[in-house]
């Protein structure tokens, strides 16, 4: 069973479950990405974690993210080092 280190944070009153993934996530088709995100969201709910799963990964030396448009300014203000520094839970 996969084990993910996650950053479970509250930003502007919204709970976010930021999940750093391997770079290969960016190579998946949109439907495969959505499927993985759905599975991660289910695992988070099963673990009683509140919030929206937001996958992040390294792409071309930068952080890539799959998040709703309204969250892009926040994710543009952080990087993978910030995510790593805010890891505070595990998701199984």
C-alpha cells in the first residue's frame, strides 16, 4: 500500500491536503491524473482528513500543481521546498 507524506495546511480558512508526487504524475493522461486524485481524496476521507487533495510534482525544475484556478496564486507563491518543510502527516 502506498504511503504519502503530505502537508495538511489551512490557507485562508480552507483545508488543503498537498501531496507531493513523483514527476511521472505529470506524464499521465488527464483521466489518469483525475483517477489518482480521486483515490487520494478517498484515502484522505478514510483517514478523517478534511480538505481538498492538491497534487504537486517537480516538472522542469519547478513545482507543477493540479489545483482549482482560484488557488493558483497561492501555489505560485510556494515551491517544493515549502511543501517539504510543511510535511506534517502521512497518508496510507
